[in-house]
C-alpha cells in the first residue's frame, strides 16, 4: 500500500554515494520525502513541521558512516528522532495510589471507550489479580450502561448496579463509595462521549474528575483520527488533564501517526493500544514498533 520511506530515500541518495557529510541540499530533498511519509501516516501537520525541523538540525553536516549509505543514515536519524518523541519505553497503567484507585476513561463517542474500559478491567483482574469495579457514567446514550454490564459479565468483572435517573457525578460518587465498602482495588469510570468536542462535555468531565479524584485519566482515541488528533488531545488535556492515551483500532490499515501527534502536543504517553474488538485485544505501546510502522 505504501512505498517505504527507506526505499524512497535510498532512491534519492543513490547518486550521492561516496560523499563524506550530508549537505543541506541533500537533506532538504530527503525531508520532502519524510514529510510525505509522515502525512501518509496521518501525522498532524504542525507536528510534521516540528519533526522535520528537528531532523534537519540533526542531519545537516552529519558525517555518513562508511558502512552505511547516506539514505540509510537519514532513515536512522529519522527513526531516532521518532523514538525520542514517542518516548524510549512503554508506560503501564499507574496504580500507585491508595485503593480504590480510580481510572477515568474519556474520549469521543465511538472511539472505543467502553470496549477499552472493559479490556483494561479484564487485564487488571486476570493478569494483575486486582479487584476491579466498572461503572458507566454514560447516561446519554441509551443502553450504554447495559453494554458495560454485559461486557463485565463476559469478562468476570463487577459493574456498579444501574440506578435509573442518576447523573454522571452521582454515579461516580456512588462508584467510589461502593468500591471503598466492597474492598475494590480499582474503579474504572467509563464516561459519556460526544460526536464532537463541546463545552458541556468538558464541563461534565471536569465535574466527574472533581468527584472521583482519578489517579489516571486516559484519553481513548481512534488511531485513524488523522489531522483532528491534535485538537482532540489538546482539548482534553487542557480542560481535563489527561495522564495518558489509549489508541484503538491499531489493527486497522492506519500507520498510527496519531500516536506521534497526540504525544507531541500533550507530552503525555500512549500507554496502551487496542488491536481488535475482542476483550483480550489490548497491548502495551512499544515506541520502536510504532516508529517502524510510521516510517513504513
Ligand atoms: P465508545 O462509544 O467510545 O464507548 O465505543 P465502543 O467501545 O462502543 O466501540 C465502538 C466500536 O469500536 C465497537 O464496535 C468496538 O468493538 C470497536 N472497537 C473498539 N476498540 C477497537 C479496536 O481496537 N479495534 C477494532 N477493530 N475495533 C474496536
């Protein structure tokens, strides 16, 4: 589907073999290809710009090591810069706080919030042997609370009993109380989404945050978000203050440029990726693997 960046760059640099250092002209030509590869990988434009500036600074004048071609050299510089921006290592969910630890899941409608909530709860229960309570705070979408209950039953995770007529803040408070009384280690709060970011959504998220005092606030976003990723991540981070990102649909065709975009604008790590609809399709985020995928 995509021509790999390495192939494109070796095409450009074939004619340059034998020279010592990368000149500004060589690098500019390579940067055009890099820019194109990043845009094809769905990296947001402002992030593409800052990324290529950083690569230019690193590449111009760099000595080409004898054993590799200039094309390979530039690919290495691009790869190193990507890994630097994505972070060196993977970050797990942080449960280092007094129990019950609240994890608040936020994001747009359809991003995969409920699915990811249940995947994380399942993993914490089965792998990490934690006692987890899930609660759906989505009182807007009919059957959202029921959906989480069914997923809980399928995966052996408790859900907070549904009480008709309660609002999100009331449910959040009830979940925290129930978790304390029931000796739960973790409370997963699956909040309501919207089709677009809007003011009432942000107000609701701030109120839920104040009520539950979550230790983690994970933004769930579709890996195919593309150019909107920057706006989405920035809005949630500024208004609610996220602690990490969960990228869903990494099993799709996309190259995962949203990971770079969202991390670049928020400074918050991608912690987990969703790789399918099934309840065990959840993986840690490995920066090097994503760097390879973005480069193609
Ligand atoms: P919410 O509205 O944000 O709570 O979204 P849901 O959790 O209901 O998910 C919406 C749809 O996306 C469902 O059909 C999920 O099965 C699907 N989905 C969620 N995560 C993934 C993923 O990682 N990969 C794929 N292929 N589908 C996913």
